[in-house]
C-alpha cells in the first residue's frame, strides 16, 4: 500500500511539473515573436560572400532581441535603430535562413483595453440624469466597439509579424485618441456632442485614389497603390476603406492607405474613400479656447515686453480669423482638405505664439522681481557700514544702560537715606 502511494505521489509530481512547464512555455511563446532573415547567392557560377543587414522595428531595443539567431546586433546612429548584421559565404544558388526571436512589443495589453472601457463607463455614469446622457451613451457604444475591433484585429493577425507591426502602430494611435476623448469628464461631454452632431449630419467628403496602367498592350499585375491621408485624419473618421489597408508612417506622423491591384492595358481604377467632413473642421469651441490672450497682455502692460506681447496677440487673432474664414469658404473636397492642412499649420503657429506669450509673462515677472531686489539692494548698506551701525547701536545701548543704572542707583540711595532719617526722627520722639 505504501509503495502504491509512493508511485501515485511520483506520478502526480511529474504531471504537475509537466503542466507548469507547458504553462511557462505557453506564456513565453505568447510574449515572443519570431522573424526570419534569409541570405541568398543568386549567381549561377561562383561562391560569394553575402553581407546581410536587417533593420529591426523602431520599437525594438537591444534587450528585446531574445535570440539573434547567430546574427550580430548593431546600432545605426543616423536612423536611431538597431539592426542585425553578418557575413556568410554561400555556394551558387544557395541560401541560408536565420531565425530571430524578439520580445513581442506589438500587443495591446488586455488590461489597457479593460481600463479604457471602465473609464468610458464611469464618464457615462456621471452624465446620468443630464441632457447629454443620450449623446454620451452613443459615444460610449462607439468607443467600446472600436476597442473590441482593435483586439479582434490583433488576434486575427498574430501570426503575421509585419501585419501585426503595422496594425499595432495604427491601434496605438487609435487608443491614444480614445484616451484623449474620455480622460476628462468635460472632454467626454464635448466629444459626445460632437459625435452626435456628426451622426446627424452624416456629411462626408470623397477622397479619390486612382491607379492607371499606361501600357496599351501589357497588363499590370500586383500594382501597389499608396496614398497618404490628409494631416490630422484618423482611422475612426474613415467611413469605408474600400479594400485598402491603413498603416501609419512614424517618420511623417501620417496615416496612409495601401492596396494591390491588377490592371488591364490602359485601365484606370478609381477608389472613393469617404472621410467624415467634421474631421476636417476645427471647431469654434476649440478656437475660442485658444483665444486667451486677454489673460496675458494685461500682465505685460508697462513692461519692456508690452509691444511684443501686443504683436503676438494680434497675430493669434488674425490666424484664428483666417481659420474660420477658410473653413467657411471651402466648398469642394479638395478645398476642404487643402484648407484643413493649412489650418493645422496655423493652429500650430497659434500654440507657439501662446507659448511665447506665456514666456514673456514669466520674463516680465522675473524682471519685476529683479527690479525690486535691486531697489532693496540700493538701500542696503555694505558690510563695513553695517558693522559701524551695529557698533554704534551697541555703544548707544551701553550709554543708555549706564545712564539708567546711575539713575536707578541715585533713586535707590535717596530712598535709603530717607529711611534712615525717618528712623532718627522716630527715636527722638521716644
């Protein structure tokens, strides 16, 4: 019986160890991803030395390369990225494959998705009983749907590393935009109203993408089309991608659409992407929030920065008026896109000028404080004079003390003499 229990205990221990090992392997596999680097000698005649350089994605640091697969990890200072490098001798038509294991940096944590959902629910709860609750509910549903879509896309493409990287960069931008909309209650309320207004109007502009085969005789296969979206346009503002994939260019800070098509001789294909018209408008509310120069200019009155502050204030007002006018006068889709791109640059200039005004106010405050310090400094005696004043004060106090001492001593002596005289007179009467 004892022997059977020992065997049972051994079997349970081994099973537990195998289970824990499998769980560890599974967790490690979920946190890693792999990429293949191939070196090939395409010549038919001689053995050649092949130089391999494979740039790593921007998100990868040296410690994120868990197994370089025999390749050397180097750093490109000009591009600010790590890359893999090696040299191999290969026979004609030969190839060699290297498997590189990387830490999976292209995965939105489930905790992040859950946190954003909880946050948007809290913002909606705060609107209960208010007029804006209905609008908040619509925005909440749209946000939750968008988060679910992000997580579903990640799951569906986890086996394709390039697709996974492209999607992750788009997803991170989307989540940051969601976070900005719901992080503060007032922002959530304003965004909810804007969202509802956009739903009511349902206005879109057509963003046209064309692909053309200029050859009269030959078909064109697997033609890659790439078109950048207007600055400031985000994925949630696109109504239908028409089969295109959306990617994000980190260097240009722009989204772009890409697709592969086949074209017959002289064939032209047109794709019309619908972009929400509201996304190309800078709201009056946002512009009014920027027109806060009244809080700066009075603080510069009477200082050396008054003229510069007045100039910046006028520039800000002028740029805001230009934004409003171009938005009002833009009619065609091309005009709206062009106006929006120009207005975003104006908006950046407004923000820069507001920052300059803020610095001028800081400089003016420092100048006032410095002037006050100098005034105090002019009436403050030097060290020698200070010691003279101290000595004079001590001497004065000494003289006063001696004077009061002798005055007290004289009064005390007079009282004592008076006391003796009174004793003598009393003695005579007896």
